[in-house]
């Protein structure tokens, strides 16, 4: 099932080619997305109605549903499903609430006090995917930290179902998050609408949420062409599992397939120092994939996934850091021995009983994570993603006497005499 590469036989160029993913060499995705963005920018709501009918096969009368519809849809799901969403909500809230902390004021020298204070981003946009799988968990992962941060306005876009509404699970999440309106728009057009604003959908200050390559491309384009920020380039999902002779091949195969069923462009990578383990996992993949309702999607993802045979776990971790996975599973007895070697990863799952699924849904950590090696530079979504940290400073008379001469010298050596003078006039005024 998985093609196997030997790490020691990979040249630097071959390694670079192996770990690259979700590229658009012919720029076909960019051209398509550019066209969608320009249409939304020029035609506004009319373009959104058109794209929804074309891509989602739904003809809408209006681009949103409000509180009454949301409440009705929320009551349509069973109590077991409601309770599961409540547990997930509570765990995510507990984990993220701890991230909002007040920082201390620091006296950098006598009379000079500096500090930072957090302020919420006023208007944020949450994109909740709804393509081949509807993801209420993503709604919680984005909505909970936005609420904790105190964002004044939360704009939510989600593709409509065939009914022209959303499903009850998304609606129940909206109820838990106290969201009163959901916009029935998906894909790159939703990103464009939140970035530029339309008659119906407000322009936001920052856009959050994962999506396919078209959504990811739209996010990167609007970040470069507007004053709207994005959380990160979060594209098709991926997992990398480091396993050895202590690993359970049944568990490992299940974890690989859990990732593969996300979409045909997802990627599931196995890295091991045991050739026997790789063979056993391949046997399990062949068995388990046939039992999945999304078997064709999982098979397509596995087809462009692979295994890497390494000499030892240190080499395995070296490959992992080069790949920089969104999800990293250490399916090992002795995961403690290599955890300090992790440099690049979005979220890490430790031991045999910690599947990536728990982080996707309900352990409490956030599942909106950097993909496509962006874990080398980005973190996953957190409360910090929804706030700005503003620095403050206050100088007393003692402080200006202490620090002023230093600033005068530094400003003069840079040739910025007005900067120097802003300090000098204060020192002279005190002397007078």
C-alpha cells in the first residue's frame, strides 16, 4: 500500500522532492482563485449566489440563516450527539482559557516601566469547511478561543447543505458559542467575501480556518492584497507517524487511515526503523481500508503517501523535522527519549493510546494547525491568534534623566536629529 523509501539512500534533492506537497506548478489553482476573488470583489453578493449554485448545487434565497433557524436545527440532533459536542466544547474551553494571561510590568531601569496588554481583534472571520465532510469540531476549535479572547464580532461562513441550510451539528456548535448568524458561503468565495466585504457579509480583520488548496490559496492571496490577516496557510491535512518494533501495526494503520479519509489530497506518512513493522502496517492498511465508508477517498490519499525506513529513531526524527508535519504521532514505548528532538510539528500525540483523533475532537488542544511544512514557522490556532499584544512604556523624571542621554547618542549616530531633539527638549526643560 505504501511505497517505501530508504532514508540513507535519499540525496538532499530527492529528500526535498519527497517532502514537498500541495504545490501548484502550473498555477491553475491560483488562476481559478484569482478569478473567484475578482468576481466577488466586483459583484459582491451576486457572485456569491452564483458560485453557491455552481459549486454547491444549491440555489439560495438569502446568504445566511439566523438565530431561529439555528435553534431549530440544533434541536434536530440526538442528545448523545449534543452531549459529545458539549464535552468537546468544555475541554477545548478549559485548555484555551489558560492561555489568556496578564503580563507583569517590567522596570527596565529606574524610572522606565514597560509592559504589554492584550486586546482582542475586533472582527474575525471563521471559515468552517463543508466539502466531503462537515466539520463541527473545526467550528469549536475556532469559536472557543475567539470567545475567550473577547472578539466583538465573529463572522462565520459555512457552505450550505443540499437543503440550503446547515446541518444540526454545526447549528448546535453555534448555540454553544452564542453565534446568532451563519453565512451560507463556502470555498474561495467565502474567503474573498470576508476579506473585501459585500452588502451582506462584513469585512473582517483576520480570517481563520482550514480548507482545501483553493481555500488556502485564497487566504494567501487576500493576505497579500488586502489589510486582512490570516491565521496560517492551513491546507490539506497530514500526519506523520514514527513507529518501531514496540508499535501496534493495527493502531498505526488505523491512524494513517484516519488522516487519509479527510480528502484525496491528504497525506499519511509512516517513518520507522523496522522494515517488519512497515510490512505489517501495509497488511493492516489493506484490511482496514475496505471497511471504510470513504474507502475511495482514503485509497487515493494513501496512493500518494509513503513510508520511510530509517536506521534509528534519531534519523526518523530528523526526517520528521524536515517534513514538519501538521500532526506527529510517536507510536513508541519510549517516546520520552526523543520528545526533546522535536523541532517542527503542529501538534504531537504521544504513546500507543493517543490517536490523532482525540486532538481532532475533544482532548482540548486545537486542531487548526499549519500544514505543508509551515510548522517550521507557524503555530496552531490559540487564544493568542485572536488578540493583539500592545506594548506600553512610561518614563518618570528620574527615568528621562537616566535613559535620555543614551537615546540622544543612539539617535545622533543614526543621523536622526529630530529623534534626539525629542529627548533633548525634555532634558533642557527639566534643567530650566
